[in-house]
C-alpha cells in the first residue's frame, strides 16, 4: 500500500487540478451545443424567459416546422447535393492528376505540380471578387453547376498534394503486373491505384465534405435563389427574415450541425490521424 | 524510383509523343478547373486593381495606382486591419496558450484522454455560421418581462454581477473582444491537436535523462520540451495568423447589420466595396492585393524562420 506522505498528496492534487481544468474546457465545448438543442425544443412563448436546462414541455414539432415552413428541407437537400458532387469531383479529378504526376511521364509535369503547390501556399483573401465577376460573365450565378465547380477548385490542390505523396510511396509491382496483363493507364488508375489509395481518399472525402458543407461566402455571392441555397446560407436568410422565431432558428442550427457532428464522431479516428500526421495543413 | 519505366526512346518518336500526350490528358481536367477558377481570378485581381469599375458598365476605366493611393489614406481600411490584428493577437496568445496547456495535460497517461481529444475538436468541425449564431443567442442582449433573454446576461444578473451585464455585440468595444473569444473557442482544438502530436514525437528518454540529471518539472519543460516544440509552434503561429486575419463570417453573422467600421475586418471591407450601394470592384481588388501581400509577407517570414530552426 502507498503511504500517504506529502508527495503522494501533491501528486493527487496536481492530478485533480489537471482533470478539473480539462473538464471545464470540455464542458465549454459541449455546453453551447447543449444550449442550442435545448432552445430548439422550446416554444416561442417560453424561449425568451424560461432558463431551465430541460424544458418543461418538449416541442419536437419545432424540427418539423423548421424543416417544412422554415425551408430547411430544401436547404438540407441542396447541401447534400453540393457536398456529394463537389467531393466526388474532387476525388476523381485530383486522383487522375496526382496519379499522372506521380507515376506517368510528360514534359512539364514538375511545373504542373509546383503550380498546385503554390496555390496551396499563397493566401488569396479577396479571390471571391474576380470569381464573382467571372461567374457573372459566364452566366453561372444561381447555377448549381457553377457553385459545385468553385467548390471543386477549392479542394483540388490539397487533394492532389495528399494523393501524390501517397502514390509516390505505393509499391510499383502491382501496377507492373497489371500492365503486363495488358491493362491501360486508365485501367491501372481505376483498378489498381484507386483501390490502393483508399486511406488517402478517406481523408480527402472527410475533410472536403466538412469543407463544402460548412462553406458560406461563395454560397452567399453565387446563389441568390432560395431554392438553390445550402444550409449555411439558409440559416442566415432565416435569421434575417424570421428574427423572432428563435426556437425555429435553433432547430435549423441543430439540423445543420448534427450531420457534421455525427460524421465527425464516426470518423474521428481518421480525422485525428490525418491531422496529427500533418497531412492536412491549411 | 517513382517513375514508371515506360518505353524510353533515345530519339524523338511518335510513340513517345503519343505516350506523353496520353499521360498529360490525366491532368487536363484539374488544370482546366485550376486555370478558370484560380489562375484567372488571381491575375484578374491585379488587373482590376488598376481600374475603376462599378461591376455593371462595360467600361473599365484605367486609373493606374489611384486605388492604391486612395487605400493608403483610407482610415476605415487601416482600422479594419488593426481590428483583424487585435483578433489575431488574442488568438495567438489566449487560444494558443490554452491549446498548449491542454496538450501538456493530455501528453501523459491520463484517464479519458481520447474523450478529451474528441471533444476539443468538436468546435473546429462546426461552421462559422453555426458557431456565430449559437454564440449570438447566448450573448443576446435584451429583456422580456424584466428578465434577460441572453444566457450570459441572465447568469450575470442572477449571480449579482449586474454591473457586468452588457450589450455584448452592439457595443463596438466589446463586440470585437467577443468575436475574438468565440473565434478562439472555435479554433483552439486545431492548436491542441497539432501541439499534442508534436509533444508525442519527443523521445521519452530525453525527459528521463533530464530528470536523472536533477531537473525539476519546470526546467524539464523549459530546457527540453520548449526547444523541441519550436517547429510546431511556428507552424501553429502561421496557421493562426493566416486564419485569424481572414476571419469575417463570424463578424457577418454575429454583428451583421450593426457592422460599423469599429468592428470591421479587411475581408468585410472588401465585401462592402463590392456589394455596397456604389460598387467599386477595382477598389475591392486593390484591397485584396494589399491584404494578400501582407499575408504572404507574414507567412514567408515565419516559413524562413521555421526552415532556419530546422537546420540548426
């Protein structure tokens, strides 16, 4: 048995303080989300006055109201649509390019890679101004396609970088075998490289999904039509037009935040590994 | 060897040309998107910054450096830069010190370590719109039936700290601080994860050796941990500066229409010049150019510093 001398005491109180500190910070991360959920379950009459943690009467119908009358069904569908196609596009286009840069030969390929690398490094704070001008000229304002292409562009350089690094480390023997069997370059990309790159692609899918789902400014500039807006934009529009209906706004916020939190919790191992290995920076 | 040993002709041949053309086709979709959506806007920013243009008329008037000259004397612009600097300063100190303390606390055998790691990264995965709206609701200033509506003011009122009750987001003095703190709340998980990853790469034997030599916890921290962590710190600093200088969605959501120049940041100035009653696209681009240059200078300085540290 341990003797309860002053060193043990010092050790215990230090450990207690550390745990207390961690708990307070963890609580500060979770509490605002809890408060959002709680407020989403209150009625319009009680939300401004009642401060109890668990509402006396739980109004689940708020979610239904936000979903239908608040237009969040539409926003939600749009967000899913944009996220799916943008991420799909990013994976296909970046893996094609990364495979070619890593494994195939053509003149100027180092230049191409440097170009994408530079795009990753140079911050472009006001790029939405000329982008808006161009999209306007091309008639791509209020176009789903236009917005999806912009979002593909946002994720492209990072994904090419990640996949190129991955392909560089991949053993070449499998590809050689496929080539001897008469597989074309496109076939090797499709049947050998893509399946092998699953871990890297998983990282790209997760991070780009978060990125597209959470994007706000391009959605604001490029999409004015309510029927085309994704959730992030819809939230702000809703806040502007129904400034009194805080319970429905909170329900809308919950609808926006929950899918992201779920994806994060399910995928957190990949996310934390991807981040810690320094694969995703910037 | 990462190159595929394809057929390697010594001289020019049609087969080889076809080969490389075929390989080039793989990067064409990426290059096309890249040129249209990145390279063109990039150069267009410079081009427009020398013009005066309202975005609608066909005529873009060349004005040379006038936009830049005007920008140098634009008080609102420099106030917005200062505001972003203020947010960045709070993020650099408060957010990163918090992240470092948490990382140090988790860099040991501790119960619930994985739980903490998961929870601390929840705010970073949320969007700025969601974070901004949740916090505006908590910071809401206003009364109904003699009661504070916002949770923070309510708690302050109930605990007898009535003198602290405040219009947090409509007073320019506190609005910026609130935004900086909410921004730090959203961002500290990044620093935490990067620093924890950095701490875990430090060889435990170094600690062991220092302790055997009689170093206390504090001197182990100062003489072993800190020097080993400098590259990670520099990376976190670069990311924090780039991220915090460009904050603006939080401001749009939390302060919104009340956005006066006391609380503006460069990106909202650019947006305002572009979408205001009298749109000035050229001026907006001039701001973007200057602001982009500032960020590049900062990030390259730190990059160079980081390279030098790594070499030493």
